[in-house]
C-alpha cells in the first residue's frame, strides 16, 4: 500500500509543493506536486534529500551531553536540569548579559521555532542576542523600516508581470529566490523574456542567472551603491523620473535629486568597473520599460555598503514609479499578516543600545553577529561566558569563524538546540535535538510575506512524533519557563505555557488566519486542512499608502541615517576600491545541491566533486603561473585556507569566488559524509572587522585575499 502525502519543502525560501510517497512507513519517492497552488510541480535536487535527512543515523533523536570527547545519551529531564543549572550558574556569577544566544537560518523554516524561538532567547534577559539576520538580510529590513515604517515591508518583485528585471547580487536560478519567494524562479525568468521583456544582471560573476539574462555586467564587489547613485543621477538628468501615484505620499524627492547630482556615471565608472556608457544604457532601458523592477539580494546586503545599496534599489523603484505597481516592486497581503501581529519586528527599533566592545548597533533586540567572538574573548564586565544556539552553525557561517570557534571552545557553558553535531555544536555541553521537518507540521509564516504571489498552505506532519522525542517549540517553551525570573513570572509563565501547549502552533496559527486579512472571508486552518495543495489568494495588489507603517503614513525617500553614510562612500570613491599588489577580491556563491552549511551529510547532494573550489579568471590564473586543478593557498587578514583552483572565465578579472558552508573535517563533529567531502570554510578568510558600518551587517563581499600555489 502506497501512501501519498502533500506538503511544502522547508529547505529554502521557495516553498515548493512536494508529494512524498511512503510504503510501510518508509519514504519511497519525493516529487514535485503538479497540483500545488504556487509551485506548479517544480522541485530542486535538495527536496529529495529530505529523505536522507529523515533517515540519517547521525541525526540526533535524544539529548546528549559531552563527557570529555565522548557524547552520552541522557534523558530529557536530566538534559533540561543540566541546561537550567549551567545557564543559571553563569547568570548568577556574571549577570544576564553573560549569556549570548544565536538563532540560525532554519529557525525561520519551522513554524514552532518561529513562534517560540525568540520568546525563549528573550526570556534570558540578555543584550547579547544574535541571529543569522546580520550575515544576511539586515540591510533590507532597515531600508524597509526607514522608508516604509516596518522591517517586513520589503517590496517584492512582481516577477510574473514585469517586463524588465534588473538584478543586483542575486542568483535566483540557483537560490530559487530570496526575499522573493518564487518556486521555479528560473522558469519565471525565462517567461519574462518569452513575453518580450528583459532581464539584466549586475554581478562580479557570470552566474547561472546571468546565463538566462539579456544583459550582464561585471561589477567590482561592494560598489553597487555607487552604481545605483549613478543610475539615479541619469534618471534625474534625463528627466525620466515619475513617481506616479506615490507622488501623493512620498517625501524627499528634491533631496534625493541633490544627493545623486554629484555621482554622474563618469565618476563611478572606474570604481564599479562599469563604463559610463553602459551605466547610461542600464538606466535608460530600466526607465523606458513599461513595467520594470530593480531587485537585490545577498550580494548587495552582505557588503560594506549594504545599507546604502538596499536603500538605493528601493529609491530607484520609487522614483521610476515602480513601487506598488503591477510588474514593479509590490507588497504582499499574507493570510497571517506578520506586519499587524505583535511580532519582534513590529516594534523594531535600531540602535537603542550598542555592543560592549565595538559599539555596534542593536536592531530589533539583536546585535550584529560579527561582534559575537569579541564579546566572548574580550575580558571585562559583561563578557559573554555562555551560549545558546538554535539551528545555527556560526563557526562556518559568520565572519572570522576561526576566532569564534576558539572563543566558543572556552565558554563556561554552551547548549545547542540542533540535531547535528556540527562544527559549532561540537563544543556544546548539552545538545537538545528537536524533531525534523517531516515529523512536524508547517506553515510558512515568513515566506508567505515575501512571496511573489499571495497563497496559503498548511502542511500536516508526515510521520507522527516518534516516542521520546520533542518538537522544537516544546523544547523552547520548557526552557523559557525554567529561565524565567521571579516566582510570579514563573507562575504566570506556567499558566501561559499550559494554555499555549494545549493550543500548540496549530492553535495559534488558526487564530492568526482568522484574524488575518482573509479571515472575514472564512479562511481558517480547517479550510487549509482541506486544501492539501494550498490555496491561491491571487496576484499582488496595490496597497499604498494604507499599508505604510511610518507614523506620517508617507514614504521616506531619504532617511536621515543613510545621508550620513554617504560620506563614508565618498571616501571610498576617492580611494577607488581597485585592489593593488596582486590582491584579489573575494566573493561567495551558492550551489544548487548545497544548502548553507548543513545538508552535506546527504550522500546524493555531495556526490560528484568540485563543489568547494575557488573560481578565478584565466588571466589571473596565468599571471600567477597556476593551472586549473592546482591546490592553492588563499590568505586574508584573518587566516588562510587551501582549496582546489578552478579556472573560469565566468569570473570578473581580479575577483575570486568560494562557496560558503564548507570546512567540515574538524575533530569532534559527527557528520561522516560531510567530513569525507570537507572542503574549506570561506569564513576562515572573511573578516569580523569588515562590516557595513551603517547597519552592522557582515561585509562578506570583496574581502582582499592573496592566492599562491600551496606547498605540498
Ligand atoms: N541552492 C541553494 N539555495 C539557497 C541557499 C543555498 O545555500 N543553496 N541558501 C538560501 C539562503 S539562506 C539565502 S539568503 C538565499 C540567497 O539568495 P541569493 O542572494 O539569490 O543567492 P547568492 O547565490 O548568494 O547570490 C548572491 C550573488 O551576489 C553576487 N555578488 C557577490 N558580491 C557582490 C557585489 O558586491 N555586488 C553584486 N552586484 N553582486 C555580488 C554573487 O556572485 C552571487 O551571484 O538563497 C537561499 N537558497
Ligand atoms: N561567506 C558567507 N557566509 C555566509 C553567507 C554567504 O553568502 N557568504 N550566507 C549567510 C546566510 S544568507 C545565512 S542564512 C547563514 C546561515 O547560517 P546559519 O544559520 O548559522 O547556519 P546553517 O548552515 O543554516 O545551519 C543550520 C543548522 O541548523 C540545524 N537545523 C536544521 N533544521 C533544524 C531545525 O528544524 N531545528 C533546529 N533546532 N536545528 C535545525 C542544522 O543541523 C544546522 O546545524 O550563513 C551566512 N553565511
Ligand atoms: S527550491 Fe528546492 S530546496 Fe527550495 S523549496 Fe524548492 S525543492 Fe525545496
Ligand atoms: Mo540566508
């Protein structure tokens, strides 16, 4: 008897519908769900690896504690007692700020963790809260907050209706779209061209997305803000600016015009590597298209001018009348409206406090993770002595991973909520493993907010929760309860927890749906229960100014904080950011069969080699008297790694690329397959000091490196 189960894949942002067939409790096949309301049958190779994740004997099912170099399985009760004692000891000895927490990327891909993850880390009462946000999309949140009044009011490219997509630093053909949930993004890009539109890509690498585009321009890493200023300069100089309906509720147009006046294309051509003529063409084509949208992702948010770049992309959309307009940059109307709910981001502020050592600014209660290692290894009042991680691997995913690795190893106490013993969690004293994707239910609270179409889908669990295991939300509630301060708080916490436990994520989700924008029309969880392929709620629709969350209900085209940061950019122009003395500029990349740092224990995803190589333009290879396939040594200010060299004319000369998430062969991890395909970590080269000063985000793109043949 074959059973068929429909759900959404939770590995990346694309929310692909999948059909999983099982026989006698064993997964026999995973395919794309042709009937899915959104993904039209698309999947990528990673979805099939959900089977490997589910069956992986190295995935933890029971809590473990570290005894010397050994891991010993213990009961949940013992584990919680150890954690409570470990954390409270540090709190009573060194104060609340001595415990740091870090929420990793998969937190957002779990309904339970989304609901209770930050509730727990907040219950610790520490200013040292961190997450993957500050190595990722932080500048996009801030630009949205400063311009539209809410960090989740991120404009989404209306991919299916645009005639002109201008992409900065994103590779949706591989990533499947980010801050642009778009299953089968590659096909949707092809459709733009099929209907006579254009796709133009700005990227230091001729990417898989660039191959699908009409135009591609190499750009010097980190110089997008300059290019964008020049594009705006051309728009104003040629009088093609037109705000359309946004005229009524937009402030700052004259100021923006003045600011960009000093950035004519000639002035930025050398720093960006794009000729003045090409810049004019990019601007003209963009302005001339009936429906166009500019879009930027990781390549622009994880660079030293990430805040400026993200702001300017949206500013370009606003002044050319693309904001809130079909085929342009639009806002979603999600079934659970995170913008109305009292989430962490709702009352988000910026810079209410600063990190102890370097004075980096807080956002929404979190500090930039580039500061985490120094908060651990710099002695003094407030030094971090304990760590909690949830679904993260910051040793591989944050800048200067080596320093963090060393610092974590010296902590008094570390608890990881994770089901793998990876490069970070190997240092934990206790690991609490939650159930994995197929054993729990799911609804994408976040990615429905960031999707190119309004849809809603609930995935029930495929397998019942195995005996003796716990869901992430159950672990998080238990921990939050144990860490609460004061008798009254503990008691009221217990009552609340009991109510919440009974309702569970399902009950809270149902409330979110009923009070959401479609609740009045009867959308509820039971409706979703009877729609296993999801429900289509239609294309994105204009919603401004009503949806703005700025106090004055107006778009702020030129937020105060960005103006000050332009001076920093000016200094870079003066210096010109072209590397000297044989220096190369390092950028990252993602690959279809790889998912950040954590799916490399799946044999089928790591099979075939050459995933973790350093890509270099053939001219740069020749100058260094190297050959394709050589083992090379790459050094930066913070460290050195060795990798295989791959000559590639897809690289901009002077720029090299290494994928992140590798570097597995370290002692004490329990990832046998990954260790056999170890690679090396790009973040052993990236620099914790190199940040976007405006936002605090990591500045991964453009790290200066030197490369020589490795001595054998
Ligand atoms: N297969 C796969 N898919 C994934 C992931 C994965 O690991 N693997 N991860 C998921 C996650 S967590 C995220 S956040 C998304 C990210 O989604 P994307 O942002 O679409 O993915 P990247 O491949 O990182 O694309 C960044 C691009 O920026 C370019 N770039 C680097 N520096 C610069 C620069 O200074 N300027 C410009 N203009 N371009 C630059 C790089 O060459 C690269 O092509 O992908 C998600 N999807
Ligand atoms: N140089 C460079 N560095 C980068 C990037 C880059 O482009 N270049 N990209 C950055 C980006 S965009 C991101 S998002 C980060 C990601 O960085 P992180 O979030 O720190 O790391 P991940 O690799 O996603 O690690 C995920 C961990 O979560 C665990 N896990 C998976 N599912 C679950 C679950 O359901 N519950 C729990 N509790 N644990 C789970 C896995 O076992 C793994 O240990 O990396 C960043 N680092
Ligand atoms: S693109 Fe791949 S990993 Fe992402 S949701 Fe779809 S099937 Fe899953
Ligand atoms: Mo990410």
